C-alpha cells in the first residue's frame, strides 16, 4: 500500500465551556490574533494561515487536529487507505468545512479515538499576521497526542500516512512529516486527547521572556524552561484555564531522512537535557537518572 503524504499540521479545535474566558487567555496571554467568525466560535492566527487554533462551545473533551493533505485528489485515496486498515472516515459537511476554513475534509479517528481532520486547501489570510502581544510567535509547530493504543496509532500515522518515527523516549514516539525532527508526538497514556499545542517563537530570548511574563500573571508553568534531548528544541509548557497545555518552542533541529530512529531511556534527562521535571503531566513522567 502506498502511504498517503501529509503536508502539515494545520490547526487544533478545542472545546471549552467558557469560550470568552478561554479566548482572552489565547489572545492576551498566549498572544495570538483573534479572527472574526460568524458561528460563535473563536479562531486565532499565529502566521499567514487563516487560523491555527479554534475554540468551540463544546466539552473540553471535544478536540480535533487538522492535518493537510497535498490537495483534494488525495481525499478519496485517504478514505480507501483508512478503510482498508479498519479506520472509520466520513466526509465533512459544508458547514464543517466552512468552520475549518478548508475546501474539503475527511473526518476520522486514530487508534485511540482522537479526532483527526484530513483537510485539503486550508485558507490563507490576505492580511499580515498581527499578534496581540509581542511573544515572538512565528508559527505553529505541532502537537503532542495522548495515545491509549500506541501500536494502532503508529499504524495510523506511519502505515496509512507518510509520517516516520524520528526518535523514541521509552515508548514515546516523535513523528516527522517534513524536514523538522517532529510535528507530532505520541505519548502513551490512560486517556485520549491533545497533550500539548506548540507554537514556535523566534529566539531563546522569547522563551525566557515569556517565562517571566507568565509567572507575573500567575499562569502555571508545568514543564521547563527545558531542552528536549532528542530534538534540541527549547520549550516552555504552561496550562490554560481549560487544562490544555500550550508550549512556546524554539530551535528544533532538522533531520536527514536517512538517519535511523534513536532510542532514549525513559528518564528525566531524556525529556529535558537541562533537567526540568514535568509537573502533573504523567505522560512525561520518568525515573530520575541513576
């Protein structure tokens, strides 16, 4: 079977019971530009794409990740490839496509039950991205997903689609879809859902400046500042009012496609070579170094 290529991770859709409170957080704290919509949702830009984060009036458990196919001609092959491996997929309605700012979409689920939107022709904005605060955000980096069925999730991303394992920490898998070390990370977990949403910033200075910005506003930092041993990415992970983890990241390495995946031990320094410890993130818990 020919694997279906993936162009990029486009967006996340996050349910919230208090949409305006969550929207203020994304705008005033996270620093994204709010986009006007006509459906009661709150969408936000981080770069030239029309939106990267969308808050919906649903339960916080209602989440999805949008992943772009090269174009709409891949929709039908993707459907057949998913069905051949036992994954269920359906066409998005016209309203669902409009809310996602895409021309066409196929909605499916990975092996853990995480909703994945396979989209074609996501809209770009004709206006320059203008952030709500100077956080130094330059783009959308990627997502971490909780996995309750890692073998099945790996089948979804690497057998049906064109992602490749770059490295592993214990059973945590970093997945590459372009030159970057990873755009998707799979974390073995007891529950499904998005673990974190990463936004790339322009410098290490921006990461450190945001640390103090968040502390002054009593935003809970749950991991970092730190540096991933596998990817060289500097990160700062912090908690939203809905319990979603956002990350500012900088400096992820590019990877030669010919390099074999490396295996790291499940230790704290494998997640952070600087030694920071994840707080209340059991998916990143590890034994101390010995």
